[in-house]
């Protein structure tokens, strides 16, 4: 079953749809701030998707392999927490993508005879239709409801579709791409939609040796640099802009005190860029802040759970102890 919020009525005047207008507005607003900023959610055009696939395969980028290790090798631990309640449930995944990790859990739950439906949520209808075909072929007995749209809105929809308890997953360390303040707000918003007893499973990248973290975002092959710079190429293509990408460079920083790993683009010259009918001035060495990848300690995770209406039930860790999938129960 497919459910979503998009329709032809989303089209606006001048042939530009709402999302393109929003993109233009957010880019111009971000570049008028000090320091300048661009939102990392815009990394993912088709070129950005390809570069992110390459990042995940890069030797320095450990996050994906660590979480895959948990889903492949600690599947029974994950399933035990979910099944300990004994009742039927809906497994809701925020930003399911191609569900590379979740399939291990789904298969294990099916093998155990668990009574559940899978409800993947994704902003991309295309990704959901590919996922739908893949899972139908791989797990014909799996009940699925595909939810196309924004996470929180679709979580509300999932709540209204069935009264079964919910197990919500937010994997990949995506919570790290929110500032700690935004991450807390997001967890509160998830909690507001859930019922007591519902579970929330979040993937956190842990604070660790600073060099290991920094290298993950500064790979030798320069893929992360291209991923960051591709945002300027996307703005050129979609917003009629003229960034000279050669005149910007990727810069990464990690602060082991706060756990904030941040990506920037640095202007290598004083320059003016045109975006549609607007002009943006850059000083030499001026920065654009493009992404935070926040790292957490176990204590940070505990504090966040308690501050957002959850109780931490269990932490599942990879064999290196670098990444945690943390189970929280709504109280
Ligand atoms: C998607 N997200 C969890 C990635 C991260 O690690 O912050 C995005 C990424 N940015 C650069 N490399 C990977």
C-alpha cells in the first residue's frame, strides 16, 4: 500500500514547483547569514546520492559498516528487545532508503513468526517503489505500507493507520546531521506522536579517537570533498547560479570536547556569485558552513533519552564499540 502527501496541486506558478522555490529561498537566506550556511539536506541530488554511495564504501568512513555489523551480527539482540512485549506491532523506519540494514532485522522477525507490518517512510517516492519491489521479491510474506513524505507527518499518518504499538527506527547516524538542540527537538516531536510503551531505535555515532572521526570526513580519495562541493554544482544547475567550484575548497573540523564534526566550503578568492537575479559576495577565506555530523557519548545518549520523554532500554554496539543503536521506550 502506498500513501503520501504529494499531488499535482504541489505545482506553483512559473513552472517551478514548491520544493524548487523553497530550495532557492533557503539558499539565499543561508548565504545572507553570517557565517554563511547551506543546509546539508540539499547534498542529495542524483550526483550527491552517487557520491554518498562512494563515501559509504570508502575505507575511512566506518559508520555504515559499523551499523551493518550490528544489524548482521546482533540481529537477535535487536529482535529480543522488540519482541519482549509479546504484542503485534508496526515497524516504522524514518528515511528507509533501500533498507540495506533493516532487511536483516525484517528477515529475522519473519523467521521468528512475529506479527508485524513494515512501514518505511521516505521523502522519495522513487526510492520507495524500488524498495517495494525488492522486498516483495525477497520477503513475499512481509506486510508493508509505504509512506511517502516528511518524517513527522508520515509518522502521524502511521499512528492513525493502525492502533498497534509502534517500533520507530531512525538509523545511519542521521540524527548527527542535526545540531544537538535540533536533535532534542526532533526526539520530542517523535515522542509527542507516540504512545507510552512504543519503542524508538536511534543510530548514534560515538565520540572516539578524534583522528578516526576527522579522517572519515576527509577521505584520501577526496570523495567527501566532492560531495561537499557538489552542493555548489547543484545550485548552479537548479538555481541558475555561476559558482566557480574550483574557487572553493572542502574543510573539515572535529571538536572532541563538544563532539561536533563540521564541514565547510572555503572561498579561495574574493568573488561575486550570481544566483538567479541575486548577487552574493564572498571575501577571500570566507566560509560556508554546510554540515554537522554530531558525535555522542553514552552519557549524552542517556541524557537525551531522559530529556525527551523516553527511558533507555538497551544499547546495541558494533564489535569495535564505535557506533550504538540505542533502544528507547516512550514513558
Ligand atoms: C548521512 N549522514 C549520517 C552522513 C554523516 O556521516 O554525517 C553524511 C555524510 N557527510 C559526509 N560524509 C557523510
